[in-house]
């Protein structure tokens, strides 16, 4: 659907080489040159220049690149939507791993018992991954922290969940003030995880970066961080609904580093929710709050 010459232009922006672009796309180098000349003639501007033997975008070329990338995303989304229209309808639901997949699985098991229910495909990963898939047309809706409810998303309230710090039994009676907290090893999720983003947002209000902690251990496997917390090997901040490892207890005295968070369902603003998806969301909400 996207003009093949624009696809060539975007690849050239990436490689900064006519030769590499031709090799990657499986075309000749003169073809790459012709595609770029066509676009420059069509839009009456120069897109590339050579500076110190390096191929660089002109200001007009940089603007065109940004617009072309949006066109590519739209093309991919339209293709995905048209494919779905010709196939059996299903609801593609993004569930962030930060919220604890065990609860989602138990809810889906209950939904599976309902007769004439919609076909549901649940995908899990961190929140940033889910939102990229939503924007790319690979998901229809995503459950997320309200922190992400802005920009080009439609948002509808879903539930309230508690967010706070957790560790093992040795920490159960400790009044975890700021000074004492920073002496602990921080068990931290990867970038893109909402529990990390929420904690960063809370710490920012106190002018505290992650580096304020004495030590940091990072992992993209939340159960491993929970296990370490349960063994008193550090403190882990996350949503209460996600806690499943044995021995994990909430920290006391955290003040504004412990609060109720709002969860929302996000969809793209340009999309209208079909009746099947609205029904699924309502059923999922009822079972979550049961």
C-alpha cells in the first residue's frame, strides 16, 4: 500500500548508503537513485546531501522521513485491519506482565466457560511492548496504568490496585523511612515496565533518582525479583495483584511511595470498539473485581 519508492527512501535513511540499500532491498543501485530522484522531483526539494563524504538528510528530508514513518505505520495498520475483516473476528488483548499473569489466566479460564463468548487472544509483555503493538495494529486493547492514559489513546476506567514496596519477613517490622530505604538493594524491572515507571515517577517527586539506592539489581523476569525480595535480598516495588512468590511481605512506612493506582483500558483514538470488545472488557472487569 505504501509507495515502494518511499520504502526505498526510509531504508536509505537507515543505511546512509545507496549500495547497502540496494543490497538489502534486492534491487540495483541505479534503482535506488531513481527512486530518490522521483521523490525529490515530486515534492520539489532535495532530500539528501553529502557532507564530508557522509550522506545526510536535509531539513526537508528529515521532515519527509518523519511523515513517511507515520505513513508506514498507517499502511501496516490498514493491512492488519483488512486482514482481520476477512478472517474470523477475535479480540486481541494486551495484558502487561507487571500486573501478574496468574490473575489474567484465571479470569480467562472463567470467560472460557461462557457459551457464545468472543474469541480472545491474550498477549503479554511489559507495558511499553504492549503499547507498541497497539499502535502497530497488532492489538485491539491494552490494560495499563493510568500513567500511560494520554496522547492518541482512548481510555476507560478499569480498576484500582495497590502499588508499594515488598521484601521478606526480616523487613516486616522495619519502619522503612527514606534514609533506611536507600540503604537497601533495589530490585528493578527493565525499562518499559510500568512498575518501574511508576516508581521512577514517585521518586522524582522526592528528587531521588534510582542511583540514590546503595545497590541496584535489574531483571526482566518479575518472579525472580519477587523471589529475591522474599529472601530479603532487596526491595521490590510493584502492584499488589502481581505478588505470587512465597515469603514476600509489604514494607511499612513508605509514605507517598505506596498508593492506590488506577488501571485503564487503552484503545487507539481512531478506532471504534466493536460490541464484542465492549462486552469482553465489561466481563473481564467484573471478574477482576469479584
